């Protein structure tokens, strides 16, 4: 399932409820019992995922990531949006629409 | 019903056997009216597993002891371990330098055969079929020694020079015979490594390949004993978390080897060499941390 949302710096996202997460070294394994599927998030995706426990804007996520990792602004934005699009596609995060 | 006093103190698990007139007419598993988890095997017996501490078996007098034992040490034990929050791995294992080395793979992959050949070289068999894995006091995965009897096909027995394997089975045992090995130590051991057996015709005499944590998790999840019971018991999240711990703390390898019994000595040499050469590798990082 592909996400229909087009993400930009102002998009706000949050983790989807009902996921079970287990540490897998520096990665993280996510179990979605309802779907009968599991996922392994690599270090980059894990870093993004951790920042979505509460609703966060893409710009805030990028700013937080750049505090912890040596990455330039353009690369960070590009990688973050790519990760978020994948997480959206798998239903691991959801977009919070304005006003909701 | 007969109760035996344990030689090492209060038993960890009670196994209570009761004789009845008839066996179940159909297979069934799931929660019973009494709150225990029930496994009924048509024509054999009924197991009630309760609270990770008790297995109550009801059987007719003439039911096959070996078949009953296979269900007890297989699905019934796996259920009990799920109830305890432990991970029942469908594996055969040996003891190497006081640590546990496990072999996983589908039925007929050769797990028991490799362990039986290793036993001939002096390694104690830690378990066959179900290996109990739990978290130790430090959080590291540990394995509990289980049954030291291995189940082998006739060609494996012949290659071992042990044609005296007991029982010509059916049902869960299939065509396998049971070979009773020298029991290993009755204790918990650190889980050193896991080898996933894979057939390969283009790997020479054999090849050992370390896998990533993500692939290790898949291998472990694919080899959980009776995962459907964990779902029925509502404890699959716990099982999943422990599987992730094992995948991140224990080194998991693919063991590629030609599917033949004639070159087993070379394969065992490869394994023994690998056990003394394996080194941890540093993880790769996507971003460089400050």
C-alpha cells in the first residue's frame, strides 16, 4: 500500500498505535499482530521512528536528527522524507491533518 | 498416578500421568474449559498444560510410550515454555566449551543427524526438537538442557554405525528411530551461536556465513516451535521480544552444505575450526554519530 500523502517540512506525523517494538541491537523490530507482519527498521529509520512517539513536524524531526548525526541539511531532509514515506506505506506512522 | 521425588529438590515442572479407558477421537488444541491449554491427539492421549508449571497427560494403557514422549517433549513442552515467556526453538543442540550451540532448519534438514555425529566426537547433546531459551540474570539469552535422545532416519543411523535405534515410530515420530545419547549437563548455559542448515550443491564441503540481525530474527521466528500456540495463549509479543534479543545478542550463521552423509567428517571439521575462529564484526552505521 503506497501512501497518498506528499510530505513537506510542515507535515506532522505520529507513530501508529498498536505496534509492538523490540530492540534489535542498533535496529528495531516492529510487530503488527493485527496485520500478522513484522518489520525491521535500520538505524536511520529507527532514529526517525523514535522521534515520532508524539506528533512531530518533518522540520522538527530533521532538526533533531542533525543534532545527533553528522549530516547536511539537504541530505537529512531527503533521507527523512524517504524513510517517512516508507513508514507511511507500511502503516507504521500516520499523518495528522491540520485541524485534527 | 505416580509421584516421584526429585533428586535435586522441588521440581520445576510437574508431569502427571493418568490412565483412562479411551483416547481422544480427534486432534484439538486450544484453551480448555478448565483454563489449561489442551493438546488432544487422536488415538493417543490428551495433554493439559497449566501456568507453565504442570503438564497433565491422560492416556490409555496401550498408547505408544515413545509417541507420547515425542508429544510431551515437543508440542506440550513448547506450550509450557510459551506460558513461561520463554522461547521454544525448534532446534537440536550440543554443548561446546560449556556453552550451547544450536542447529535449526525445517524437518528433515539434518539437525539431529549433525548433533548425533558431534556426540560421537565427544560433544554432549543439549537438546533435540525443542530448545528452551530464556533471558539470564544479565539479560543475555541462555539455553536449558533438554532431552538427549535424538530422532534419526535409518540412513543416518546406518552412517553412524548405530543400527540399534529404538522404536519404529509413526505419527509425530514418522519413520524415525530414537537413539538415546549420553545425557549432557542438567543446567542453564549461555547460548553461543545458532546455525541455520541449508542445502547447497555449490559450496564445496560446506560454508559458514554470518547473517545480519534482521536475517537472524527471521531465522529465529521461522524456527519457533508451535508459534500458533503462542498466538492462542496471547503471548506472541513476549516471544517476539525474546526472539529479537536472541537475534541481537547471539551470532547466527547459515551453514551451507551438500546434502550427503558421506562427507560428514569434513563438515564437522569445518564446524570445529569455525568454533575456534569466529570473531565478532563491528556493525555498520548509516549516519556517523557525533
